[in-house]
C-alpha cells in the first residue's frame, strides 16, 4: 500500500507537518479547566502512534463562556509547555483551538452572551446581547488566549467559527438582530469575526500559524454553503490565515458534526469541497474517515490537503504507525457507534466502545499490559465481543487461551446487529477481535457448547464466562397466538420469509435493536407501526447522534408510524390493538409480522453452574450486566488483565 499522499509532509505557514493525518479539535471533558495529566497522556499516545497534527479541543477565551479548557489566564501556559515537552519527542505538531460558545455556553446561572437578546435553546433564559464594549473585551480575550498558546510552545492557533458558536452567531441572521455596526448588512455581521482574526494575528505575529474552522450548517435558515462561500472569500481577502479547516453541522443538528455509523466515510465532502476549493492555502476536512487509504484517496482527488481522523484515533492511537508498517489488519476499527466517545462525554469524559484505554492511558494503555507472573490455561465461554476481548487480553498476558462458542460463528449479538441496515460497521470489531485471537494463538472452538463438567475436566487456571444475555419473554396479551412474536435477532438472521405487508415493532428498551428491526422491515417492503411504552423514540440513542437521523430515515419512507407511551391491548392473527398510556382511544393496526424488543437478562442458572467451579471464575459482558457494547468490552478487558 503506497499511501503516497497521506504520508507525505505538508507545510502550514512556517510549520512542517510530517504527514497529512489530523486529529481535529474534539471535546474530552478531561481538562478540568487546564490540561490535566490524563489529557496530556491521551494526546501523547496518539503522537507516539504517528499522527502528524493534533488540534487541541476548544479552549474558552473568556469567563463568560467556560469550557473544559480555559485559555483566559496564564495558568494554562505551563500545562501547554508540559504537553509540548512530550509531543516534541514524537514529531507531532500541535495547534490549539480557541472559542466562545455564545448562546450555548454561559457561566453558571448567568445569561449566556450572544449577538442579540433571543431565547436560549433548551432554556427559559434569554441570551444577553453583548454591548460594543463587551465585544471589544471578548476580541481582546481571543488575542490574549492566542498569545498564551504561543507562549506555551504550541505550533499554531485555530479560531473557531463553526458549529453555530459565538462568532457564527454574529454572522447568522437567525441569531443577529442588531441594528448597530455589528448587525444588519453582511459586512457588519462579519465585523466581529474579522476583528478577532486581526487581533489574534497581531498578538502572535506573522511567524506563528493562525487558522480558522468554519462550517456549513446544512439547516434551513442556517449558514449554509452559499453563505460560507461569501464568508470564506471575505476572510481570504484579509490575508491573515495560514490554513482553513472546514467542518459541518451545528449545535442544532450535532449528529451532522459527529455522524454515527449510518453515514459513510466522506459524508461531509459534498459540502466542504465547495469551500476548500476557494483557496490554495492548506485545507483540512473531516467526515468519519477510518483508514489511511480513504484519506489518501481524498487527497489524491484534490478535495483537501489534510484529513481529520479523530474518532479513528480514539479507537486506535497507533493507526498511522501500524498502517505505515504494513500491519493494517491490526488496526482496531472505529465502528462509528458513538457510544463511548460522544456517549462518554454525556457521562463525564470521553471514552471508546472498542478501546478501553481511551482517556485512561496512564492506567490502561496496552503497552502497560504485563506478562502474567504465572502463565496458565484460561478457558473463555462465549464468543461474543466480551468473550473475544477477554481471550485477546489474556493471550497478550501470555496465557494459553481456549475459547468455546456454542454457535457456528463468532460475534454473539453482533452477528444479528450487523445485518440491520446502516449498522453493518458494528460487526467490524468482531472481525478484528477474531483476527487478533488468531494472531495471538487463541484456540477457538465453534459449535461447542460446554458445561461446567466439561471445563472441570480441562482443569484450567481460570474461567471467563461471557455467555451473554437472553431477551426476556414478552408477555403478550391474553388470547394471542403462542409464538406470535419474533425477536429482532430472529428477524434479522433468518426472518426474510416472515415479512409481509404490515409489521409492528414493540420497543421496551429504546436502543439500537428496535431501530434496526424497523429499518429492516421497511427495506423488505412492510409498513411499520412502531409502538413503545417509552415517552419518546429510542431515547437511549438521542444523545449519541443516532436517534434523530434514524427517525428522519424512517419517516422519509412514508410507511412508518410512531406510537409512544403505548402498549399492546390485544394481538390477533394479523392485527393488534394498541392501548395508550397518554389517554387516546385504543387503535387497531395491521401487524402481520410482530417483532418484540424487550429487556435482556443473564441466564442465572448457567452462570451459577460455572461459578461453582473450583478454579477462579470471572463473569463478564452481558452475562454480568446486560447493557451496551462499551460495558461488555470493558468488563471483559479488565477481568482478563487481572488474571
């Protein structure tokens, strides 16, 4: 694999970058106001892995818009210096992004600052319309923050004017209703942004890299591509930036900024290439790129000069090093699930569904896995993601590992999940784990259901139980035909002949499974009624950027009906009566196919059988606590490290 484009150096301003691979700015919530040791270790792991350029997550420039990094006082400078002492050892260039979130931020219990007094999205507050003096204060704050970036030894600074944050709020007529010199005509609405860029350049001088991030919103009434052509051309006239970074989406459609697995690699390019084409300066684009081959092809096509591969490096910090040395099959894939990265932020800090060490490098980096004091024989029961991760880590520690899977193939619940439309990427981690087990010499036995007695005969040193969980039996209303409903896995793995003209999906969980079932049924030509006892459509998927685009796709078919806060009152041969918990009358719907998505529970009898063995036993994954993929892999990983 030549990869001549992506692995070639590039010059940005006066800075030479060793390759075209970029980690764009992304929130981690690990900074605690400055650059914590955990956050430094997180970035250095990617430097060691071969990344050419990293742009630190947005640092707030002013007290009125706090974020997880603060660049409004000098305390951040020594933390920058500590980061750069280590980054310089690996040749990675580092820029810092500086920002003010405007209406989406704000100090606690204070009105957030913005262009005009308008309602704050999701809040009863009104935004505070910044005075001319306050605009000057924030402009000076951007400049001072940029000076601190330079003082800390970084290589460049990026002014954030994307994702509908403060600088874009002044440009957007949706936010900006001012009647002074900062409102009205386009040149007036651009004034704040241009004043910030000029102030930043003056603060750092001509010999320091200054770039900016812009981005079409792809929203009705938003700052879309046509507006961005005008915005970027005006910035280029100033001649004060060294590179252009083009993103996509806004805080009102954040699933476009960090799209999940439903989008293909390069999904942003049709929008961003119209902006990058405006300049000969180095340009950066992003859009769920997961391999160097994808990035290389994009650069070869002239769409951009550098390619953002942020989540791909959360999944595997050594992506560049492994690929460049011909070990591309060893690269742990980003599957685009958003459960660990975006979902981790919702729980306090960034993580990764497939890489337990992400954000925990000081404690859990793979290079910290040490050989076992007394290598022994480890038996793993179950070949789903948890079982395979446990087997992989145990093998890394030098144990002899035997894995037994009752099914004829590996993958567990992912065998069905990957068959759902738009979900096929989720199966890539199963493929990688299977390859890694083979590389590490794990003995894999398929179609092999083992009992505690079978294992006792083997006399292993430890057993890891990863038998997964089973769907709970849905209680159909009285009078329903026995066996009337099928589970989502039954539908996806072998249910083509069950799909007829109408279908009902009953969702009691609110996750991926029901989305996959509904989309599969629609693709097979059925009209789908989606019934859920929950208050909204798949609530567990909303915060990770999966629920909204799924709803858009389903509704776009014209054959999808959503009924929330509802249950089944009765089930006939090819119909069902839906009862409302919200008070509307019972509704009879066609339901020739009935799919039941219910909670899952571990097989306690089977687990208790294994835990009575005389050797050490660890229960992991869904067998320990049914949940999402990050928990399954994490429990297995940690258990295997402890053996």
